[in-house]
């Protein structure tokens, strides 16, 4: 917009120069140069400071200069100066002030015969009103672009924060689970070595397999792969978790209630991660002799519950990073997550999401 006003001012000044060569008073030339300097450099200076009284002074001086130029050499050049002045007034001052300036512009024709003055004044009025409307539309369009850019930046920040949270949940739920299992399997292997009984190689093989799974989980999370990954049925995945938990020393069984139903990828992930985190916590903290995972399709929603017969939750047990991530997953799907004492002692971690 500033470039357009500069070009328009230069065209008006060039028109004045040609007018002087054609017989207009020479004195109009320095006045035209003064207005051109004011409308370019002066305007940028005032616009950068944004102070109303500097803006008002700029418009007032410009109106005086343009009116004098028009009085000495009425024509296209002087009219273009008035158009530039009104456009700058739109950018610098409130709408009521701009309306007053627009209303004053036709008065430059006051010395002409009545009919000619009305005709020329109306034409000039239409020209400056058109310039004011176009300038205002351009100003609003630029403001909307700035707001859109700011909104886009905010959306990108929110998306980045959500992605970081998702990665944090995936790393904790996947890698944390795998490392816990590996640690317990290595502990079991040491116990077998010390006692000299049992198949140590089998336990180490399971730990090695689990380490490969952990590495694959890290690669998926760090690489932020978004392509849908092939996944086994939820019941099968939960049965594998139960087998891992049993192999790590806590006998665990899976109970499936109701008929299996298709689930969205987000719902399946939330249910699976809840079972995974629940069994990890049972092995790490519960001191349980057995555990159970329930997958319930019988109600309107789908539920997964992890129960154990351990010592129960201690203070702050529901505030850990893992449970926070599970709660975020559930709430994002419109579901709920709860941790409460079990019916036969221990704890019951339950998540329920819409089918």
C-alpha cells in the first residue's frame, strides 16, 4: 500500500511538472515538491510513531499544501494530491476525522462559477470517496492477513505441544513398559543363576525379545510415524500383555466380556496403553500374587480394567506421568479413567471410551 501511494504521489508531481512546462505558474512546482516529500517521507515517519497529534498535524499541513496547489494549478496533478491525502488520512486517523477531511476537499472549487464548481466538486468528491473506500478495504485485508498469520502460528504451537504430549505418552507407555519387563526378566535370570536351577537362557531370550520391542517403540516415537500401523485384534494384544506379565512373575489372566466390536485407532490405543500401564504398575509397585485384565464390550462403551490383589494404591499413586498420559488419552476420546481400590484388595485401574 505504501508503494502504491508513493507511485501515485510521483505521478501527481510529474503531472505538475508537465503543467508548468505548459504554462502553469512556476511557483506551484516547489509547493508540489514539498507535498510530495511530506506524503512520502513525512507519512512514513508519522506512521511509524503512531501518535494522533502528529498524524493530525501531517494531514492538516498536507491539506493546506494540496489546496494551495489546486488553487494555483487546478487539474489532474492537484486532484491526485488530494486523493493521496485522503488515503493517508484513512491510514492515520479515525473514521470521523476522515469524513470531515473528505467533506472539506470539494471546497477547493469554491472560487469557480456555481454550476462548474458543483460539477467539478462532485467529481472530486467521488474520486476521494472512492480512494478512501479502497484504502480502507486494503487496510482491513492487511489486518486480516496479520491476524490469520498470528492464528496460524498459534495453531502450529498448539499442534507442536500436542505432538510433544503424544510422544511423551508413547515413550512412557511403550518404552517404560518394555524396560520394566526387561528389568524383571533380568532379575529373574540372576536369581536362576544364583540358585543354579531353571532355564536361564529362556529368560534371557525373552529379555532380548523385549529389548527389540523397546527399540522398535523408540523408533516409532522419535520418527513420529503417522501412517496407520497394522495391529492385531485388541483381545490378542491384551493376551500378549497378560503372557508377558505372567512370564515376569505375576500370573495374569484375560477375561473378555461381550462380542468384539470395531474400534477407532485412538480408542484401541487408549485401551491397550491402559492395560499396559496397569500391568507395569502391578509388577513394579503392587506386590501382587495375581492380576486380571478385563475387556468388556457388553455395555454401550468399551471398557478395560486391570485388577490385582496387591497392597493397594499409596499416596500420590494417581498422579504419575503414566496415569496422567492415560487420562489425557481417555478425555481426548470423550472417555473416563479411574483408579480405585479393588473389591478383594489391591487396585482396579479402569478406562472406558465410546465404541
